[in-house]
C-alpha cells in the first residue's frame, strides 16, 4: 500500500478502551466500570420503544424537532439552538471537525475525558494537556496555555474520572478570558447528577463562545441508545448542522430520548438514590483507608497508596466477580473508578475492598 496514508494525526490516536463487562470464569458479575444507571432505562422510555418498534422500516426525522422541543421544554432552553448527536461524543466530534485542524491547538486537562485528545488528533490539530490542581480543573493553568492557535477548550464539569467540578463563577472567568478565536466546550455528561446545576446553559445564552453538551447515557439510562445533544449560540449550531449526517439518530433512539427527558419522576429518583449511595460508598471506603475526592457524579475515584496496590485490588475484585475501572490511561495509576450501583452492589464492593485491605488476596 505504498503511497496510501491516512490524514495527519490519525495514527497518533490510541484506540479507546471501554469498561469491561465480563470476567473469565465468572458468570454473575457486578459491573461498576461504565457509570451506567443501575436502575436501567426510564419506564416511559421503555413504553415509547415498544410503541415505535413497528416503525423500524421508516426513516427518522432529519431535524429531530420533537426531541429538541422536549429537551427545550424540560430545561428552559431555545429548541432552535439544540443539536442532537449519537451520544454527546458525536457533538464533540462535530465541534472538532468544524473548528479545528492542522496548525490549531485543542486544550484539555490532564485527567480529562480521553476522547478530547482523540478528537484533536482525528482532525490533525495539536492536543495540549494542561495540569490540574489536586485533580480539579485549574482555570489559571488553562488560560496560561492558550495561544493564538487555540481553537477549542474542552472541560468536563463534573469531570470524568475524578468526579470533581468547578463553580459557575470560575467557568465564566474562563469564558471571558479566552482568546477571541477559541470556543469553550462544557461537557456536561454528568451535569444532571448535580442538583440545581444547569450545565452552563445560562452562560451559553449570555456569550457567543460557549457550547454545552449533554447525554442520555448516564442519568437517563439510555447508554445503549446513544443519544446526546449540544446547546450553543445560533451561529455555531448552524455550522454543526452542516457537518451532521441527516439521519444520524434512529426512530427508536429519538422516541426513547424524548420519553426519557419527560420522565421527571425517574430522573429525580435516580438523582436522589445516587446521592445517597455515593455518600455511603465514599464513607465506607474511607473507613477502609481508601480516600476519594468529593464526587458530584455517579462514581467515586478510589485512591490507593500505589499503582501496584490499585492493580492488586482490581485483580482481587475481579476474582470476586466485581468489575471496576482502571484509570491508568488518565494519569491516575493508583486509583480505581467505581460506579455507584444499587445498594447491594455498593455494599458488596465496599465489603470486598475492606477484605482486600485487611489482607485478602
């Protein structure tokens, strides 16, 4: 294949590795590796899917009007400034495709979501990693890293895999001080877990350089449907819709997401149960000598004394049929990310980590 070469940056991409789902030799596993909602999909979404399943031969809408209207109604947004994608990952991809390329720089933080670096390489841009402060995004460090080549700044708030977040005042300070050609992208995949937090929507309304992305994969329990959305100034939305494939979301996914966003009782229950069990899990781990930062998402980042201890604990948990997430690729080799599951799962993983710390191997 002499002479056939991919675009610059493509071969710099390390393939994304998702959370494990199975353990060899174990039939009944507890999966706490992918930050899925342990209560499954919303009842209203399940009913919607059953109603629409006979329409699989029909093409879906190209403008996602009904879903955008539902998102706008529930969140108090302008439906015209919403774009939908195959998960929020696709909306992030649209932004990279439309606004960055060779010679440009894309900023993300050292423990930020792995896709940010991948997206930069995919369009031939240069990814710029910025240090955090004790696993928390540093606005000062981001601003110091900005240049005339900075086109996109990605921050997840709350962040994955740390679970930490920064306040709206800091986000606004960041937006106000970016170079004029740069866009601040607020990845709000876990925003719904924070009571009273709008994910940056009001900042989007007041500025022309901020985009917010959200997903139905976490709190809404639709990870298998792959639906996400973005909220942005109209000029940016007009650009993103030019690179979006017209039939990027299926009929079933659209109807499931529309029903899910309206299932407010399920959303509230999921949020409350997550908050309760997250606090319990963090305290239980701390009692076993495993600290974690105050998490605002649906997982905790359990920190161990060394990378070897974290690896040994992970191996022990797998031997007990429990799957958590190694986060060495995020610069956190001495930590394990543990999804907040249902009560039985939380108690089981805490008990097993206690046994591990007490000497079980």
